[in-house]
């Protein structure tokens, strides 16, 4: 191994990678050097490389302890602790933890006492006087498992408008959907897209996966009429006028074929919220608000000041107040779900990264600036992918004791019944692409996956919330094994579940893994009706996205669909007609051991349009389409609840899952 490769290895930067078991790709030296520079390592020339290598190896050899240690419940102490010389004095210093050790004190490693769950600062001193310190993460053995099998629905919240929405789905609609799905169809959860704060300004990036901040939610999702100050606001005439304009936005989407316009919605809501902000609050609400601000501390102050500085209305306190309002309505939606009998409730989605010009990235210097995150070339994308998201620097993350990650998780778990982690493999490594380089010329940078996983399991334990990892695509075996061992569920999409190591045929129900959320499709894939009809192939052909002749694409897609239909028919499931075939596919999922089964809500009404078409920007209205029926007519939440097709599918899923039947009079409210 040459000096550059040794230096890269010490910093977790890959110089080769394996896209397949029998294929090894060498990373360009220019990429390795560029990534190392982003980690603060000067490697311009052989002499600089040798100097930094010597310094890094000398520092590693002199450390008494590594920067971070993980101790899992039920396991032996970390090997590095056991290897300390006899007589070494170990002290745990004050940190947030469960139990009386939070105050700190001397810890006797020979007494068999395990420190309480939490994140501690550990300081060791040997009899010879050598000292060292480390962050010690003590975590439960596994994330919460929840109860038995549950079924639920998956929805992009913005797409689900009700007769009360101001042009896009809101948190009042989310609560109403949860009440209906829980009471009428025995659903155990509703999974939504990320509701993180977007970058303010017009036009706003519509993707919920490129937020300004993952730490704080977006007030565009507020139901204005549900803000307690609404009824007593002295500016009722102005509020009524804004509500009328919101209703017009709704009609344009539902009746006139307009796309969802988040910017127009936010302009109206911002003006209404400025009126409500000026209205007097009760002493109890004022106290609740100040308590929230104190709990969220400097991170909320920074985010609010950043938003105010972007000219998005009001001063910093206005934006703190917006975060508080959104937090309260998110919590209310979760309460509504649980009161409707859902054992899980709302499953929130954590995006893999943030917008390069958002409040998170422009805050404390935790992000690498000259690189972005993406994916290497694979069978589905020969050029690789650049997601335009700056990555966390693993060295700085570890130096903080993973506090930013802990705070992020605690924030979302305040109102989540469960949490989905987008691209969960990113806990272990991410594909970094230097600025100006094509995606194929990136490389993997490793994170301390065990530490990240321990933090995730610890915070999920404290919240009592299960965790679902989106692990689609190429996943290192060690990563999937670690996630499974720690109770993090995977994601299994029907069309991808084949015996790839064998004959490539569809997996039988009994061969599926149990520890997963199983579904037929996702927001990045065609709805099931489109897949069955081959409509997604025609769409991609019209947009010039195919990499081979359309006839070949049609033939392969039709053969893939036919194989699955043959499997369904072999199990005695009725596939005659589109609606029956969709029910059969979800019936198949219910025959697997999957612990969670999710119905993509567009499948319930025959919608044929994907919410997002990867590889497109302005060629396709990504993230701006309302829920629609099989003819493309937008549907309200009320129409969904009355839809014979939707009720037939969800009733079949309920019966197949063996869930409770609906009580009399189950309604939206």
C-alpha cells in the first residue's frame, strides 16, 4: 500500500471499491486527494503526504483510547477498556444518561457494573500517569420492536388535499387520514415524506429530501385554522380573505389541473401567521412557548435567525414561534393516530442530507463544503448520481460526541411513532463527490457506523419508537447484518425481491425477511397500476430517459410483470383485472413474514403517476402532483375515504392482516 492509500485509510477514505463481488474499481488519486483536503489533510505532493501520514500514525500510536467507544447492553465491555493496564483509574464525567451515573464519578470496571444508558465522557489514567479520554455510548441491545404485525398506508402529505386545505396537504389532513385509516381499516401507521424545513424563497426546491434543516419542521404544513389564536384574532376580515385565497389555490389544483405550488401556499400562510403572531396568547400558551424555546436552545435560535435573515417574514422570534406551532400540530397528529387505535401512529422520514445553502449547512462547521453526496454507477444508473447534499464530516461529528445527530433524532422523536431513515447505509459510509467531478469519480468515506447505530438505538429506546431503514440497492452484508442485529427494520419492495444469488426468480412469500416494512412500490417508482400496464416505460421513453430501445424495455418489463402475476396465480390469488391484480400483490405481501406492510396510497385509487421520477428536474413535475384516480382526476381526502376502490383494497388488507374490524360510524373526524 502506497503512502497516499495508507493516509486515506487512516481517515476512512476508500482508494478502491467493489460495485460487485468480483469487480474492484480504483478511485482516481485526484479524488482521494480532494476528499482528504476536505477533511483538513494537506496532501499536495509526496512530501506533504508523508508528513501527514507520520503525524497521523504517531497520534494513533500514542492515544490511550480511541475517540469513541460503544458498549451494547448484554455485551462485554469494549475491548479497548479491557486492554487498559491493571490499576487504571476510570472516571465517567457528567453527561446526559439514564440513572445515577449521569452526575459522574469513578467507575470500577472490575465490579461488573455497566454504566447506565446514555452518552458519557470517559477519562482514564494509568498507574504510570498516562491519560486518555473518549466518548462512551452505552446503548440498549436493540431498538424497540413494537407489537405484532401492523399494516398501514404510505403517503406524500403535500399530495393529499382535503376540502379545508390551502392548496396542499397539511397537518390537519394528516390527523384526519390517521383517524380514518385507523378506525375504518384497522391501520397501525401512516408513513409520510420528510416534513423538514425547506429553504425559504421562491422558487423553493420542491424536494422534501433537500431540506434547509432536518432538525426543525416546516411551517408550510400548518393548518392555519387549528392555531388556537385564530378564533380570537382581531383581524378576522384579513384572515377570511387569506382563507378564501387558500381555497382558490385548492380549487386550482383539484379542479383546474394546476400543480401544487408550495411557494404560493406559503405566501398566504405566512401572511396569516403574521396576523396570528400579533394576537395575544393565553398565559398557559405563552409559558409553553417559552419552555419549548428553552428546551431547544441555541440550535433553535440559530435556525430562527437564519430564516429571518433570508427575508422569509418576521424577525427571529416569529420563526421560533412557527417551529413551536408546527411541533404542537405534529404532536397532535400523532395523538390523533394513537386515539384512532394505531399502535405505531405517524412514521416520519429522515432525509439523508440537507440543502447546501440551508440553515443546517450554513450553521456550525460540521459539513464538508467542497463535496456532495451521491451514489456510484450501478445497473440502474450508469453515470452514478449526485444528490447535491453536503456530507457531515465524520471527524467533527465524532469530536462533538455525536451531539448534532443526537439532537436531530430527539427532535424528530418528539412527535414520531416510528422513524424511517432514508439511505440508512449512510450511517456507515457515504459516496463523496468532489466539486466539479462527475459522480463516477467519487469515493466512499466511512463513518463510525457502530457509534451512529448506537446513538440511533439509544434515542429510539428513549422514545419507545421502532426504526425502519431504507436499505434498497447495493448494501454491504456487514451493514445489513448490523442493522438486523440491532433491531432496525429494513425495506422490501415487491418488484425487487428476487433470488439474486440464485436463479433470479421472484422470492416466495416464505423466503422474505421478517424484519422489514414490505410494500409494492415507493415515491421513486411507478404506482402499481402503471407498473402492471407498462405505463412507466412509455413515460420514461417520452422524456428520453431510456438507455436502450423502447421495444427492449417494454419486453423486459412485461416479462418481469408476467413472472410476478404467475406467482400470484400459483398462490390462488385473483389477478383478473387491474384492481384485482393490485389487491393480489398486497395479498402476497401479507403472506410474507414482514412485520410491517405498507399500502402506497396512490395504489388505493389507481393513480398512475409517480410522485418523483429520478433523473429529471423540470421535465417532470416531481413532488408537485396531487393524489388522483385512474383517470388522472385529483381526489380530496374526503373523496378518498368514500372511494369504493380504496375501501375495497384497504378492507382486503385489513382482513388479510387479521386486524380489528372498523367500529360503527368510523369517519374522518
